C-alpha cells in the first residue's frame, strides 16, 4: 500500500513532533528505569524532585549541563568532541522509518503518521544501529585511555557479532512478507488468522517465535545493556569507552543509549507484535498509537528486568553465545521458514 503524498513542510512538522516526543520519552525512560529497579530491590527510587520524583530527569539534565567539561591532555580533541554526536545522531535518525499509524486527514491535508516509508526500511534501521558503534570506537580511541580503548574494541566485536543475529533473525519475516518496508510488514500483520475455532492476529511472533527470541537477545546485546554491557563494565574497565567523558559530552552517550533502547523496542513491536495493531485500532487511529506504546513499554520493562535479575556475562561467554548458539539457531530458522514458504507456494511436492 503506497503512502499518501504530502507536502515537505508537513513532513518536517511530523518529524519535529516525533523527534521531540522521542527525546521526552528518553528522559522519562530514566525515571521509569529507576522506579522499576527500586521496586524490584525494595527501595523507593526518586521521590524528592516533584511529585513521585517526576522532575528527576530535568534535575539530571541541569546537573549534567552544570558540570565541568574536562578533556584529557593527550586526547585527540576534534574526534573527542564529535564522537558522542555520532552515537546520538545515528540513534535518533532511526525513528524516521518507524510507522506510528497510517494516513489521517487534518484540516483537509493527508498526514502520514511516519516520517518516511523506505522500501528498505528494515535495512535502514539495522544499518544505522551498527553505524552508532563508530561513535563508541572513535570516542574510546580519542580518549587516550587504555580502559576506554578496551571498551571500544569490545563494543566493535560485540556489535559485529550480534548485528549478524539481528539481521538474520528478520530474514524469516522478509521471506513471509516479500518486503523490506517496515510499514508494509506492519500492514500485513493487521490481517486475522483462523486457526480452528480461534481467530488470532497475524503477528509474526506466532509464525516466527524462535526468530523473536533470537532478535530479543541480540538487540539487548547490540544496545550494550545488561547483562551484555561488557564495553562499559564498571568492575573491569571503570566505565569503558566513556570513562573520560563528562558534562554534556557524556550526556550524548547517555541519550544515545536510551534512545537506542526505545527505537529497538519500537522496531521489535512493529516487526513481531503488529505495531499499531490491536482491538479497536482499525476504528480510531489514536488507539493504535496507544497499543504501540503499550508494547514498547513492555519491551522496555523487559530491558530493566534483565538488568535487575542477571549478572554480567564474561566476555568469552558473550562471544560464544553469539557464534556457537544463536548463529546456528537463526540459520536453522531461515532454512525451515524458506522450506515452509516453498511448500506453501506449491514449488515442492
């Protein structure tokens, strides 16, 4: 289904709104994480800054902006300055291909609830997710710190390993939909499946359960979150690649990590859980956004739950899991899905 054409100025307005909502969501993701971790550890979490601590993200921002910006004497200053921006920009650009709905009409103008619909949108997301690691490696190198450099090297190896799993875990969906457009994949999940007496949504978590589990593990590792946060392991590398960063430069790494978590959750919800698909979403577009938000919050809760539950992997365990366990499983899933698709097309038997 081709998207309705709209003026460029309208696309800029939609992009501006989505980017700002994403930044606000990132700020309150930090509050949400602290509150959930506190509940799991029998603590209170933020309580003093505003009602229920809701102004804590604002206080954190003011604190970071007020800190002294230190640059090591031996650092490569230009690279040191631009490396965090690479992480931040590549993180926020990914939301451009995430569909938050279809096309609605506002004051007689058709308005697309997405910034753009690329026919290779899924590859765009995967590519920009891996480009962000350049900011980590450059920041680690420019710091002139051996702990930072080790963290950067770890991050490079980790992203290379788990990016393969992320990409291959989606191949089954590409085979079933014959499309790489994120919006087209979302639209195909709005159909209903009749399985005996049951009528179920055609979400790909039902037809690709193994791919969903593999994607979930790999995307947690790719975003450098616990228990896969080896590039910034405090017990071994102080803070890893951002050891020498402070003030607003550190905040760009901080922003990039949390925005990557939100975008990964949006990507997973769209590819496997139907995106805006849900009861009533076909009658009112606002309800579809609510359903997407609920699914994203569930994924973000899973991120935090992992952090509160599991200890950090050893580095050899991290790499062994990718190459010895996840890669064979994801290749098996591709072969089985391709075979089933060929049988369904009548090309076998």
